[in-house]
């Protein structure tokens, strides 16, 4: 009985260790959080949306902008704007009346 439990435990351990391996012996990483769907909270007022699009466009000197995420808050809303053909993300914090508080790139600029 003890030998059966020991053998079963070893098999479970081996399966657990091999679960992330591929057939070529390399490890496979789990999906990242970037795969989560974007939130498009329609409660963000149009004035706030327009203000962020204009602010990001002016900051980046690029008119190819599109809202890719919106999160409403009573204090300030957050609008993520995609810039250029690759839709590089820019974060915009804006009052609901349309006053932009902050615009910031969300890309890893250290690798540029």
C-alpha cells in the first residue's frame, strides 16, 4: 500500500513538472494579462473622450488616434488611446467635463 502511494505521488509530481513543457523540450509560458479584453465603459462622457483624443494627438504629433479602452470614474476617467498603425497605447486621465490632467505613453520607451 505504501509503495502504491509513493509511486502515485511520483507520477503526479512528474506530470506536474512536465505540464508546461512542449514536445521539443522547451518551456511554454502561460498566457499574459495582455490577453484580457479591453474595457469600453460607455459612461465616459463624449467631452472627455474628445479631449483625450486631441491631447494625445497633439502630444504625439500624430493624427492617427483611436480610443482602445475607457474606464469611468466620478473623479476622473481614464481613456487609453492607440496611436499610429500599431496603436501604441497612451494613457489619458481626464475630468468628465473634458479637462485633461495627464497624458503618458504606456510603451516601454527604454527599448527605443
